[in-house]
C-alpha cells in the first residue's frame, strides 16, 4: 500500500509497518490529555499571582499584627500600632449593566445636609399629678382673692395648692377687664364690702393694675396716663380700697405687677408697684413682690424661666402680658408662702373634724369580779330611802377574796413562781420512780 506523507512525499509501507508506527500528532495529543489538569492548575495560579497585586491595597500587604495573649494582658506586653498611612478603599457602589453588557458604576446618592445640626428638642417636664381634693371642714378659713385676670390665675392655682388642706377654702372673685381706672366698668371700692360680708375671709389677696395704663375720668375731666393729676387720683383710689380691708382688721396681701415685654409697660409697672407698696404697708398689709421671679439676672423681661420645681419652662404668653399654666403656679407660689403664715395650723393637711365621726369605736373593758362594788338600790319615788344621806366612800371597801401576785409580794414578800422553762425558773424537776 502506498500512503502520502505530510511532506507530500510518497512512503511505502512494508509488511504493515505503517499501521504500527505512531503517528506524529498522536503522542502529543496523548501527553496533553494526561497532563491537562496540571496545565489548568498552573494557569490558575498564574492568574491569581497576576491579580493579587492589583486587587489588594497597600494596607492589606502589611504585616499582620500579632494577637495579644494572656501574658500580654496581665504583664503589659508590647503594644502594636497599626500604620494608618494608607486609607481604606472606598466601598464599591451599586453596578448596573448597559444594553451592550458594559458595566455602569452607580455611586451612592449623598445625603442632604440641612445646613445646621438639628437643635435638640427641649425636655418637657412631667407635671406631677394633682392631689385629690379633700372635703373642707365647716370652720375652714376662707381666703378671698379679688382683682383682674391675673388675680383669677392666682385663685385657681391657690385652690390646687390648698387642695389637701381641709381647713382652708379659696374663694376667687375676679373680673378680667377690671381695674381702678374704669370705675364705670367695675367699682372695686363699692363692691368689696359686700364680698367681705358674704365670704368672711381670714385673708384678703388683691392684684390689680394690669389694665390701668389708660386715661382716667376724674369728675367731668379726663386725665391722661402719667400726668400728675392721674397719679394723685390713682393713689387715692388705692388708699380707699386698702382702707376697706384695714377697717375690718383683716390681713391684706397686695400682689405687685410683674415685668412686661414692652419696656414702656415695664417702667410703668415699677411706678405703680411703688404706690401699691406704700399704701399697703401704711395700712398694715403686706406687699407681695414677684418681680424677681419673672426677670433675668439683668432685670429684663423673660418668657422662659424656672418654675416652682426649678425646671426651665415657658412662663409668659406670646403677648408678653399673660401667664402660662406654669407662670400662674409660680405667681401663686409667692402668695401661698405669706398666706400660710396667717392661716397657721389650719393650712395643715392633718386638720380633721373635731366630732365623733373620726373617733374609733371604743369598747368597754369587762369589769373584774374582785373589783366590782355593788350599789344600793335606788328608789325612783322616795329619795330618802335610796341611801342618799350616806357619803360615797364612807363604808370600807370589801376585802378581796383572792390575793393578787402584787399583794403576796407586798404583804408577805412572796414571789410568784416563774413559768416553767423561763431563765429564772430554778426549780428542780421532780424525779419519778420510773426515772430512778
């Protein structure tokens, strides 16, 4: 048979030797099949070595920090410091793929900054639970509170302050728009005597003046505020109102005006407070100065300040005139301290009714048979036959049949035997025949 060699030359195969002769490409193919696993492993290691320097950051190529063992913690072994010269790689963003298969890097959206850090919310103090009111006793002392809208706030908070005192009752008679200037609206000098007769108070509290910064009618003329005639007439009206209380010899507490948001109104309040103080003290009353409780260290108006518990709260309204709930409590706190001096023990929560309703049930002790002394029969019709001529105690007391341990000790010096088992029981127990 004839066959063509790859080189194109003719080759004659004799005796079938061509079949047994290995083909030139068969040995290479067999060697590749046998060693293909090693080739793949070598290629994989080469790819890892090529990718390692690019995938790791310089910080990852540093020497690992050895862990501290128990002896290092106990005896203070060497301290290892990390080299922070290299920054950590930024985290990968989210990836998206385009239509052609290319990767689109998606960076995380930066958060919006508000420009300034949010201010912490003020801590709202937890208001204590209001005490449960108790029933007032019949002879409870009355505290009469009269005046304008500020006096109304004092009255409501005084009721809360004395809610647990059964010996104190608060009566509030206020008119929010009243004052000493507009007598056509409400004439306090004419209305107060009837209130005193009706309530019969033990203490009178007055607060006026917040509505008096206005024109005053004197007779047929109208005087402007801050004029000399205006102040003269206003002082006369204050004296008249104070005299109504002083004539009945009642304790008077005149509450001064606080500062206001308007500097002009604050200056006027200082002038009016001087009038209230002078006239109240002349009549024997007391002036309640609340000024320091509603101003700062420089004496200026403040909306937020310390309440009765020392917490920072809002004291005044948005108009700079009225009071909040906490402001009314602080206002009444000044009055409460002075009122308790005049109320005495009646302001205590321990006051109770002095009748039999609060007494416990008393049980009669049983009479001792030896102490019982019989009495003679008493005649209901003839007083001469009932032994009325005999004096009590003239007859000797009957002798007792049974001697008490006290009688034995005093008369014969005998002590009662100690109970068995007590420490002073020195008796020797009797020995029976069985124990012998």
